[in-house]
């Protein structure tokens, strides 16, 4: 099963969407959202229907309909406010000591929303949580948020206007961080076919079960380069694939630098030798992925003038790879080599196309 999928039956598909991934493509030429990615991945998901949405910056539970019955039932339940949702947020500001309800009318103002006359009614119940994370530089608190309506940016606006903007939500005055620390942790509704109550839960990566413990270190909290772990781990099945790109250049905060995991080894690529920050990050990645060694390949337009040895990736960390070694992708084993010149033998951005050709 795809790691982000937490439930599936004939009528429903529930996933744990990572932060940084749109619910659906925001425009015809934008990259895939999780909805398009699922639809294109497997024939049984080709008719998925979007019932509700999460902001790109928000992680957590998304439920898709698979049948007309499910689509109709869930749409009616959302409209009648019979679907109950619980979010968890992290903030570094003071929070109220007691539960309270924020209610206002929201109106779009430029690129964000605000409480203004003439807008749509939005209502959110906030409950301070008991867990805290104390570090040298901050004292972070968790708050549970239960939206009674489903307006865009509702929780983010109400949290900010109540004095505790969400950590990482700079659009609404939050302290800059690796991500917007808002997570859809629970959803409850009536199953469209059985009529029985259904509850789906997805613990936040920054909050333990039932908000009893917080496990997040300061480095991961503020690092701008954490996103590549979360999105890749949501889409890649470790039992069938141990080969994928970890750093996609500027989109992961490292312009001009690319790092790939090829089985037990890492391959770094850039137009220049590794600088000090890249070397430090590569060493951290090698430790993170328990890699045996790491190589660096200098990208050159004059590759045809180079010898095989000059064009081949060079060992920069750990032990040397064998002359031939195997990697696993979509359950298929491939033979690779770091000693045969510029190309190591596989373009990882074609992984989905190769998977589709195996059907």
C-alpha cells in the first residue's frame, strides 16, 4: 500500500497528506496535487472525487469518494455540518488557558483572508493542549482546533486574530519555520454505505498520540530543507523502492544541487565541487539514510572531452561502491555502476512511467 494511504474500501479512500503537497493542481500547468497523483497511479483510483480540501501547507487526513453513493453522502454530510474534524497546531505565542470559540465573517483581502463585514460565517473551537516542547530558544504549545464551518484559511485566520498565529504561517504573522505546523488529525462521519460511524486518525509528525508528548528538535523545526523527507516518504513504498531523488535543487532550497539515493549509496550532482554547506548536508543525509557511501558528480558541458574516469562520479564520503551494485525500483532490480562515465544508468524522474509500463 502507498505509505500515505491509511484506509480504503469500495466507497472511500483516506490518505495522510504531507505538508507541501496541494490537494489538487491549482492550475492546468501546475504540478500534480495528491489527487492527480493518486488518479494516475492506479486504475481503481481513476474515478476519485474531491469531497473536501486541505491547504498546501497543512498536513493530515483527506477523504476521497470512490462511488456516486459516497460522493453524494459525504457532500451532504459536509453541507449539513455532520462531519467533525480535529486539527492540531503548534505556536510559540501565549495561548488562552480555557476553551473558547472564535466566530467571525471571513472575506478575502489580497492574498489572504480576514474577518470583515460581508464575508462568510466561520466558527472555530480552540482547546489548549497540555503538551509543551521546551528548547533553548522557544517554548512551544499545541492547540486543538475544531472548525464548525469549512472556510478557506479559517483556522489560520482565527488563530492569528486570537493572538497565537501558527508556527511557520508567515502569511498570518507566525514565526518563520520549516513548515506551517497545522495538521488535520481526526475526522468523523457516517459511512455512506453501512450507516455506521467512521473515525480516521493520523498522528501529526510533530505531536505524539493524543497530544501527550511532543517530539521535535530545534534543528528540524527551523531548517528550511526538511520538506524533501516528508513528501518522498509519503509516496514511496520502501519494500519495493530504495532509489529516488532526495534533493531537487531550488525547490528543496538548494539551487543547482541534486542528491539521489541509489540503494545503499548517495549520488550528489552540481556544476561545481561540493561547498562546505553541501558537504555538511550530504554527510547528514548519509547518516539519515544509513548510506554506505556518497559520491559527487560535477556536471559539465564538456563531458565528451573528458576521460571516463574524469566524467565518473567521485567518492567523497564513506566506502566505495562495488564495480556493479543493485538497486530496487517498483519491485524491479537494476544494475548500476559509478565507474563507467557520466551516466550511472537510470533517470529517476521516469520512475512512474516505468511502473506504468510494468502493468
